[in-house]
C-alpha cells in the first residue's frame, strides 16, 4: 500500500524560487555543456590556451592579493614573506594582462561575436576594461612614493573630466577598497558570466567550418581514442575503372 509520503513525491513540484532557479539554470547552461568531455577539433588552438591561462593567472592574483589584504597594505614593506607575496601578486597581474591581450586579439581576428555570441564578446571586453581600472587602483594602493606620484599626476586628468569628486585618487582608503573589493568582484562576475556564455553557445567555429554543426559536436581532443574517419572511394561507373586521368580517362 502506498503511503502519503510516496504519493506526495509523485506530484508535480509547486512553483517556488528553488524550482524557478533550477529551471533557469538548466535553460542557461543545458546539462552536459557546463563541463563537457568532448569538444570540436578546432578547440585545440593557442587562442583558447591563452584564455585558460588568463583564468589561471587570475586565480593566482586573487590568492596573492587575498594574502596581502589579510596581513595589511603595509605588510610587504617590512616582511620578506610579504615582499614575496607582493612580487607574486605583481607578476601574476602582468601575466594575466599578457595572456588576456593575446586571447582578446585572437578572438577579435576570429570575429568571435558570430553566431549570436555578441554578449560573450562584450563580457570579455568589459572584463578587460574593468581589469585595467583594478590594476590602476592597485598602483595607488602601494603606500609608497611611487603610488603618491601616480596619484598626484592622475588627479588633474580625472578632475578635468568631472569624476574627481567620485573617484578621488588622493584618498588611499577609497582606492584600497576599490582595489580589494568593488573592482575584483565586478571583474570576477564578468569572467564567470563570460565562461558560462562560452559553455552555453560553444566556442566560435573557424570561418571555413560547417555552420550547421551544433556546439560541442565533433571528435574528442584525445587523439589516442578519437575515431578516425576514412573517406569512401569515389564510385566508378559500372564496368569501368576509376576515373583518374584527365577528362575522365585512364592515366
């Protein structure tokens, strides 16, 4: 005999925020596309290697910057470990911009906005612009004469365009909070949205690729297990050999 609990599980789930969120997520990134194990062959490109390298460098930036924020803005001036963490933070930022610029230009030359991927391109470009602002506020948060000189040189330019009252580069506390909280969160959300859009629409195919091929279709990138397709021989006329010579004659 079926109990009331078993009957309740057979009913359709009532509309609530968890159901709506689950359905929304399934529509945004269909199952199987968030972490796919098969990709088209043209994904094996340096353009995407530099994209993944940008993500790796961004994670190092967050980890090293979090350590600096945990110990304080002036910690790296008096500690050898802090100096190492500051140098690691600096060079991970340098690599982040290096990898991201190459990835951005490669995708620009590939016209990555094709196939209803305009929002994917926009989120990546805006993330690049936001990271420039994040790096600028980082230079202003060094608590040394370098940051003092940069701030005094930048204030006149910002005041000339009317944003000096909202973005005061001479206020160390404001610049530090912009650098460690507001801008990193914004750039991080843009990067997450960018990756989700790539998973939803797939990577942009080359110009000479089959436009009807669905995203994610293709052979596995593992060349050891990927199936090899051998083209069938050209069918010859009945009772004749293969047409290999000029004008259909024998060579």
